[in-house]
């Protein structure tokens, strides 16, 4: 299967390097990015062979699977041609998907598929299984170092400054949908949790800035008729403080699952 990588930043570079090193049944076919000159220079040292840099439309035409890792503003520009071509869009942009739910209908009409990778979360298999029965409540608490939350639209809208913060501060409490809109670069995980379980409007979310932390931490509690479970994950940030290292690895794991003869998990 031919794989395209859309975006050559924190996530895209890691995914491209893994494909270049070799994943059974998959081949890195092309890359699409807005920063062509920068990507070309990085790819010259990252990859063992020359890989074409192409447009979003050409990426959709050439590839069977497109791993999307672009800024949220560019999400639709990548997703539309991929789904119109009936291809597979692999993404961690749950928040972008919530804002453009018509993409699911586009995929349905053209025979494309949207594969939402786990990203920086854990336990989606358990949540999806519980959702086959009855889930009574899903709550999530996200705690991040202040640097990992800087620049969020919610902070600007509510005139909240994190400068000089010395103690944990609760910034938001509400639905996962509203949290994903207010903190789009930070809580794709909450949107994914909502889609896996009882929906983003019923899933409750708290977001905290915590200067005592060095890792992005998510705590999830689920109450269902089949099970009660609580999960905690502490993600090591990348140089991009809002993104955990495990996010790119989840995309690689999802790619392996697409081509592997054995697939573990729901």
C-alpha cells in the first residue's frame, strides 16, 4: 500500500522516518506540506531516498492511505481530496473532524474511510466496547504544564494569562466539544474520547494548567453497565509542548495495523 504523509512537522517527520525505515506492506510514496523548502532540507537528512513533495490533490491521487499531520487550519484542504478519491484518511485531528462532520458523509458517498488514531489517549478500546452497552458517565481531567496550553483561543477569549503561574489553575470545565473548540491544539484527545463513547456533548472535561508538571496528563473515568474504570496517562511532550511523543507513535501503530496480517485491539 502506498502511503502519503500530509504535514512534515512534529508528527509527520516521525511517521515519514518510520515508513522510510520500513513497515511491512507499506511504502512511503509522497509528502505534502506548505513549507516546501524547509521540508525538502529536512527530508534530505531524515530519509534514505528522495521522496516527492506534491500537492494535496496529487497526494490523494498517488496514495492509498494518507497520514494527516497538518495544522488544524489546513485539515479540510487535505481531507476533502483524500475522501473524494475514496482513499483512507488516517488522522489524530478529532477536534477538526467534529467541526467538519460533513467529511463523514463525503467518505460514505465516495467509498473513502476516516481512521481516527488513538493519539495521546489510552483506553479507547475499552470505551468503545462499553459503548456497545450503556455508558452512564465519562469524565476526563487534562493537566498540562502552562507552556503546553499557551496560545489556546479560549485563553484569549477569556483574557486568561498563564504568565508566572505558581499553582495549578483550572481553566475550563464543560463538554468535550466545547473544550476541543477552545483548546484545539491541546485536547484532540477529549474529542476522540467523546466520539468513542457517549458523544462529545455528554463527555465532561476539565482542563488545568499545572506548573508542577513536566508531562501532559489525562485522567479518564468511565461508569457503564458493563464496567467501571479509571485510566491515567502521563505523556512526555515533544519540542512542541502541546504534543506528546506518543501521538506520532500511535499513527505509526495504526499504519502497521492497516497492513498487518494480525491486528490487535478493537
